C-alpha cells in the first residue's frame, strides 16, 4: 500500500518577505505586551475583518472564524479554518486547524495558557486599530464566558497602535519607493500640462501614469488623485470640468500603493500669464510660507515630543504670514494613507487625544500646512535624532 507524498513548500521571495515582515511585527507585539503587562493580544477575525490583519498575518483577508493569539511569553497560536492554514503556517508557532467547530479549539488553547488579560482590537479614537466589529465582540464574549475569561478583555490600543505606527526597515523602504514613483508621476505630468486642460483630463493623465508604473490608489479611486485649480475648492473632491487658465495654480494630491504601503504627497504648478517669466509674487509668498512651514516642522520633530508641540509654532508661523489651515499639520502614513494613531495637530475637539501622543523613532508622517492657494505635502520618517524626508519639498511651484 503506497503512502501519500510529503508536502513540499518552496517559498517565493514575496512569501519570504511576508513572513519576515510579520515576524518583526510579532516581535514588536511581544515587547509591548511585556511593557504594558498584558498577557495576550487576540485578533478575532472572519471574512471582511480586521484592519490589523496585515500586521498579524501579512495579508488583508482571512475567510473562516479565526483566533490569532500572540502571548507575552513569546508564543503565538492561530486557531483557523482548515482552508486558511496556508495564511498562518510559518508565521505562528502553533497552528490549530478546525473543520467544523472553532469554539472548543480556541477555548482549549486559552485554558492551557490561562491569560489574565486579553487585548482585543477596539478603540474609540483610532480607526487604524478599531477592527473588532460589534457582532464579533458579542461572539467572543460568548465563547469566553464558559471558561471565565469574558471579563479579561481590554483594548489592544497600547500594543496595536504602536505595532502599526513603528515601521520596520522593510516597511520604510517600500514607502520610500512609493514616494519615488509618486514624484516620477508628478514629473511626467509637468511635461504634459497646458492651458485648456480640465481637472478631469488631468485626473485621467495621472491615472494613466499610475497604470504605467503598476501602482494603485492610496485612497478612494474617485478622488485619488485630487485635482483642483485655485478657482475650485481644495479638499477630498472628484475632479470637475474647470479648465486651466493662465494665472491659475494647479494643486494635485496623490498617493500610490507600492507592495502594500502608501505615499501621500501634494504638489503645486503655476500657469504663467502672457509676458510672465516666473511665478506671480502672491503665489511665491504663499508657496514659501507652506514650504518653510514644512521645513520648520521637520526641524522640530524629535522622539519624545508630542504632536501639538510640533504643530503649534508652525501654525502660528503660517498665521503670522497671513494664512490659515484648520486640518492637522501631519498624519501617520503606512498601509493606509491615513494610517490612524496620533497626529501632528492642534489640541482641539476635532483631534481629541490624538495630538497629545508621543512621537517615536520609526513613525512615518505627512507634513502639510497647506493654504487655499498652495498644495504641498511631504512624507518623513522619524529617526533617533530627528527625521528624514522620504521625498524632498520642491523649492518653488512647477512652472507651466
């Protein structure tokens, strides 16, 4: 009687990189569990959830009901449907597949390890880690009650927010590449712009360039890129039929996704009027204000500072120059363009506790003190002693 051949797994380079990156994230989680004296981080997920899956399994989706557990001891355990084994093998120390009942295998794994506290993915303030749906929360309480752990649940925010925010070297390199591609698209666009093009036509040009460079949109495709002239409203809007005219500034907000990680950058063009050789003085004044505000923020950013400590002097500088901006000076960037967590922003009701968070080395932020006339946004990574630009702020608007 012949036996079945043994399964052989030969890893692709992409799979090797996935496992390596998730391994780094698991190690971060273990250190943070110990720091906060929490016994277990549980990502309880099914098809369509959870926002933190990329940091736990290296992908956006798992189909069956799944209990993905990382313990302060350093051990990791995954209870998954049998058809999801390939998502977690090589990443979790113990993989427990089930065919029918997921509840008893999960209870058994928890009984054996007896965690006193179990951190799960919910947050009132941070959309980047608020992944546990209400329905799943009720299901989780139901499965934990018979083993006396339904009261052990706490928010994973102290762990998950920093696992998301503190970028590994490979994450930063992907974002650096996303920024380089975005800048190349801006450079290509500069050579194609001319008076008479509509916002919608410029939108289509950028989309074609994105296809050429094999990248996707970092936010909703209907307004990524966001294209607007100085005669139309700045913000998250689809492109309109407004045509470029001499004397206009053109503002383009674009983010692309490269190997799962985003850029988020803005640039401004100026269309010269007949007889002009350079940029109009009022445009230069506004542009210099935004650019210098970005450089001022970059100089101020250091580990240990809060978001509002960086924001306040820059906001005052822009105001003193005669302009205002109401949004945050910068937001975190990663697998999402708006990656959740703390912001570099003001202390107000809009941002709540998010602007009082502490900046740490490895965080990636945008810097964008934009005015109504000027769009300029750069991406930076926080280092041990300050920060480093992932894209350089242009000295002046691009001339058309």
